[in-house]
C-alpha cells in the first residue's frame, strides 16, 4: 500500500512581554496525550488528551476518516467510545457528536482534557480488508492486554480544529515486559513509560508503534539504520530468523536508489496473525516515511513468509522516493476527514511497484525470464480491469465508485506505465538515463517540503525528459487509449512468447481441487471434478480424504502449508500419500506429475537492441 507524507508548517512561536524589565516566552502550545496500556478493560484502552489553549466558544475534536496510503474511508471514529470533555475543575462540558469521526465541545475556552476509550479493529475484521467495510489490517489497531498492541496512532489519537500544526507529546504507560518498536525516539528511560514528541499531528500519524515481547534486530545499510521487529504469537518466527534475507533485499534497494536517502532510521513492524476469528485477516503492508507495518499469517512456511516480506517490503521501501520525497499539494496538506486525492497514483504506486521489480533484475536478485514473466502477469491483470479508464481521473476519484473498484490497477497498469516511460527515456538518451534519473531530478526540483501542483506535473516531466514522454502521459495516462505494450517492449528488443510452466497442484485458477470436511476437519478431494495429472497418476479420487503426504499429517490446521509446500515439489519426485477411501486407510505411492499450463511471457529476440536492453535492465 502507498504511503503519503504530510508536512505542515510549524506554528509560529509568539513572545509576550510583561510590564517591567523582564520578559518571558508564553507557554508553547502542544497537545499532550496519555495512552494507558496497563489498565485494559473490555478490550478497550483509555486515552486522555490535554488540550492546548482554545480561544473559541466551540471546538471540534476529530479522529481520521481516512489516512494517507489507504485510499479508503475507514472512519476510525467508530472505534471510539464514551468521549467526555472536562474543564480544569473536572466539571463535564457539553459534547455533541457531529458525525462518526467528529465531536463538538461547547464552552471550549474552559476545556482542559478529553477522555475516551479505544476499541481495536483487528477483532472486528470479517474478510480481507479489501472490498468490504474492514479496516485494512496494516492500517488497523490491535489490543491484546499484556501481549500485543498494534498502535497505528491515527486509531488512538485525534486532532483539534485548526490545531494540526502544533507539537504532540504522547506518553504511553505499558507493562514492563512489553517493548515498543518504532522509529520515534523514546524520551523516557523508564521501562514502563514511553514519551514521544512530534512537531505536528501528521508526523505522529506516520509513526506506528508495536508493543510486544522484545524481538527485534537492527543493522546498518549505507548509513541507514534498519530495525526489524516481529510479533509471532506462538514464537514460530523471530526477527533474527528473517533478518539475513531482509538485509540482502534492503541493501540491494539502497544500492539501486543511489543518492536518494531521505531517512536515517527505518523500522519494519511485522505482525503475524493467528488467523483466529478475532485476529487480523487483511494481509499486506502500509508504508510510512520511516516505517512499514506488515501483517501476514503466522501459519505460512518460512520460505513463503520471506518471499512475501521481500515483495511487500520492496514495494513499501521505495515509497521513500515517491510520495515521501515527490508529491502534490493534496498529499502535503492531507485532510484526514475530507480528503482530496491526487491525480498521480500512476507515480506514487505505479512507479514504486515498477522499481520493486526492476531493482531485483538490476541487482541480480532475479533473472531476465523471471522479470519478463512478472511484466507479462501485470499486463494480463491490467487487461482484466478497465483498460480505457483515464488513470488520472481514477486516481483523483479513487474513494468513490466506479473508480474505487479500479484501485488495484495502480499496481498493475501503474507499474507498466513506469516501465514504458523508462523505455522511452532510455531510447531517447541512448541508454544514458532512465526513469530513476527522472525521479532524482524531480526530487531535486521538489523534495519533502515542496509539493507540486497536480495539473503541472506532466509539463514538468516533459521539460525534464523528452516530448515523447509528455505525449505518452497525455495519451495513455490522462487519456483513455489502452497502452500498446508490445510497441514499447520492441524498442528494447523484447517480444511476445509463450511457455509451458508448472501449474498449481491443488488449485485450478482460483478453484480448489480440495476442501475441508467441517465435521472431521480432514482434507477431502472434491468429488465430480476433472482432476489434473497429479491426482490421476496417483489414483487419487474425488471423495478421498488426504491424511498425510510423505509422512507429514495434514488437516484444517495446516492446509495452507500443504498448498504452499506443493509449489516446491518437482516433476518425478517420489511421493507417498496416505488416504481414507470408503472408510478404509490406503497408502498410494508414486511420483509427482505436475499439471502444466501455457503462459504468456516475453523473450529478448532482437540482438540489435541488446545494448539498450542491458542499460534498461542493468544500467
């Protein structure tokens, strides 16, 4: 998921003078927040907010409707209960709830504190976090007393009307056995209290904290401190167990980016879900300027977990370039309760996703066939969505239908847009420059604190590159014409090809060959299905129960393991399957016969373009 940085101007510090010879500075305004993780009642956490000086008769306090990077209206205010406001003497003030996320407080000039209870979002999830009312888990919150607290700060802390730009001081009381992983600096040496200060609300929102039993590692990558923190409910995984792979991937990313280095500390918070009904079910990641929150199922085999971590962290880390460094005014001055979306998701998400794949071929982590296969998959996925919808129009209206349903195309067509621009620049510069060079120039032109106007970006990109890039953007990104990908790939000598590849043993597309008997929890081959060569070669039949494979028992509790482990099986590997058929236990022995399917891909066929192709992939 995309991360958006919001940087607002700091409030001016006004000096006041007393009559006489001495002068003192007036107290610096701040919002002080106390979060109590020790006294959790009914799965709720108490938050106390000490207000800055309010000069109006009424003031509103809001919890965000949406936050940067989620592209959905999640209404975090609906997880707030029993909000009350008090004056300095402890007398209640009148509070009126204006909508799901906003409360109006009367007689606000006397306001001293606000208190409320926070419910977590993880235990309300019903699906995946996509296409329903669930909060996407990496943007959500968890309250598991004495065990784990996932504090995405926008779910716990709100803001006062017209007070977004003053400092926040957040004090968190927590059990001594729990440690808070974050990129913020704890200003309290106590092991039961943490104090974090940020210059304004937007910075606080971009700094998640995960409290759990300490399990973290840290390492240096070209001057950037990387911290990996893990919560694994059964202890199946540790930070140390995945750190070597994370160090490899993040070192390669830093080498690929070169001079772009916007942060000195970066934290990866990995929450592994138990998959119980009251736990997280929306898997993926959410980017922040100095952190990524990742939620994945703990039941994954290590190889699959590491692969998923590589995929999501690769994408999220590249948000350091955009929108962290390069972004529009809609992002710079993000409105949490009436958000205006930028037109340029093709860049924020698409170019980021393209980099997440390009750097792997660039740094030798994958080979050319794998890279071309990924490109072919993205083309297929993009074609399944609306290929004639203006990408800029979709981006600007992504919170509403019909555009909302096309959001996932930012990772498919968005990445392909980045690829085509890269190829155009490579061709016109004789291989000397590419899209990474463009992003360097844009970061020099703008940067973290200088946003661009949405309607001026295409002209600026054209000025920094070539007219052909501008024509592409206006025709295929702002316009409704489908992109002729073959035309652009031919410029680097790459053409369409087909290959036979191993299919998934237990799935045909999205249709499974196996299911679960709800009474026995055993895995059953679905009856009356045309089975693939794996089943036929072993004489596995519809209605058979799979008890074990190669002496490893399988059932509901580890069916995910079976499906993922089967992807590592090779043609003609010996295999033994114990089954129950018609009430009798049987043992089937044989060799693995994989199902094969024809897959569209690309191949390098024009050697006259090899030099340009090499600069595209390796330059």
